[in-house]
C-alpha cells in the first residue's frame, strides 16, 4: 500500500530523528571557524517624522495569554495610549486603551511609554494596527498558530552593532512565529538614549512578531546612591505577561507562558533577581512546573541569561549557585531544553543533569551571539568536556521548530560573511514521550 505525502513526511522525520538520536554522546566538536571582529555600534538618530512628539516609535509586541497581544510604543509628548486594529489595512474597527508611564534616570527623562493589550485575536491571522491614533504609521503583525507546528527564533545578547543588523536581517528572512531573547537587549549600559536607539533598530521585527524577553546583567543599570533601583529602564520599556496566565509570578523579571494551544510551555527565569531556595522566584518556579500537565504539554523549555553549563573560559562558574538551586526542579519536571546567553559564543550540550550526561535531562544551549559590542568569547576550555557537543565563537541566531508532540528541530545559523549558514542542527525528542524518563521518580 502506497504512503501518502503526509505519512511519508512523518516516516522520514522519524527515521532522521532516530538516526540523530543514535549519535554517540561523546561526539564533541569545537569549530575552527574564526569570526571577524565586531562591527561598530550603529547610530540610530530620531527620524524627522518622529520628532513631532506624537508619532509612535520603538513599537514592539508581546503575547498575553493565548489570544491577546500587548502593544508597546513611545511618543515624545503626551498622546493617547490607544491601539486601533483590524484585519484589513487602513481599517481599524477595534480598539483598546492602556497605560502610560515615564521614568527618570540621572539626567535622562524618558518619552511617554505606552502599552495596551488587544484581543481576543484569531490565531495565524495578520492584524493591522496604529498607535495613539497616529495616521502617519501603520503596523502589522501575524498572530501565532493555535496548534503545532510552532517556530521560535532564539537569540541572546543583541546589542546594536553591524553584526546585530546582520542577525536581524537573517531573522527577517525566516518564517517564524515568535522570538525568544534570554537577556542583554540594548547594551545601553547606563546611557539611556541607547534604549531609544535600540527600540528603533528592532522595531521592524519586534512590531511584526511577539518578542518575549528576560533580563541580563546589562539590564540591571543600578548605581549605588544615585540610581539604587535596578532594571528601571527594562521594566518600564519591556513589560512581559508576568501577571497573566495560569501561573502569574508577580514580577516582570520571571514569568511563563504557553503557545500552540498549550502544547509548549516556556519559562523565562531571572539570573539577576533572587533565585535561592525559599525566594519568590524559586517558590513560583516550583508552583509553575507542578501545574504543567505533560499529558497535554509536549515540550517545556526554559530561558535564563547566565548559562548553567559552559565550557567557554568567559563567565566560568557565575551561575553555579542558581544551577544548584533550580536544576533539580527543571530535571524533576522533565524540562526539554534550556537556552542561555551571557557568553558571547554558541555552544550546545548533550542532555545533562548534575554535571553528567543524562538521557532525562534538558539539552543546554548557549546562544549569546546576537551581535553585542563587546566582541566574542573566543577561548574555550581544553580539552572539550564530553557533555559539550558543539561550540563555536561566532555571531548568529537559533531556530527551534516544534514539529509535533514528539519532535522539535533545533538549528543554529552562523552569520558567515552576511549569509546565514546552518552550522549546527539536532532533533530534540520530547521527554514527555519517553517512557524511561516518565517512569523515573521525579525530584
């Protein structure tokens, strides 16, 4: 009996996944590729049409639940915090009114930072919208699908250099549903106008697909006595759905959300807020993981800024305390993959728990290679640890396509002479579909 196209595709996927799963865990690769020096920081000055104080700028969107979207934007002067939207360009039959905030940082005074939640929205649908009733700029975005497959882009340590621009161009050419960013967004580093230029740089992509982010060390921006409040700019500009969903955290620095109708659960952790046993973040993570029904949720992934596993000489040991406090929780819940930034290079590990290869542990990936202005972390520990599968100091981005309830394809794209090159690829099998892991006693 002949197989139809869909059956044939699933058969080929199963064969490929099985072949990759049989590769020895000790097969470790250190890429010899030498990346050129980082390009200069970009200058994104305020455009003439933005200088009137009413024109929306720095527009970006994020998910709120499965069928709502938060739209965030900045105006120079007072303007209504309203978003008008619809499914036809130039026609906006729906609207939502939100909130406006500002902040001061030493001598800097921000523009008016607005956000409004729109919806309910239909999945896999293009919506057109405008902010503050401004007729000068129309934006559009596509809502994520309600079912699998679901396509993520994952990239950390962005900054705003020429390599950042190259990474953004490669991402823009991809077909994806959502971007995940494990910290270090603007590299403002106390110079608040860099937050504004960063917002303008990423707006073409961040206004068209949801960007879900967590904080890194460059978001802290705390100055003793002068600016004692950490994360002031980050919390004001990049509000995430920490108070939404089935497991609200109460803190913008850590939260979780579902996509694809609950088939994928994403956890965003905070490396630079308290994570010790008994802390608010630790208690929330325990509750969040306990509420996940792995019979319904095929994949669980987590993002954190400082990597828990790292064979680069940069930032060695910085996250050992957080790993000690939280790794047993993730292992017990059978989290499938953990993505981190901080180290300005790429590295993928085998499934690991407690420093050793474990078939029921998460796949750990460091992807702090978006295009920062500090350069690459080019020195690795020698010899390469057995748990490290592939590592390379280069700029690039990753793509995680959750194909179905059992398989996800991870691909890392190196920015090679301005062309995206697939340098590393692996199939990740859901631990929820692995009887050997589910029969083990959970932590």
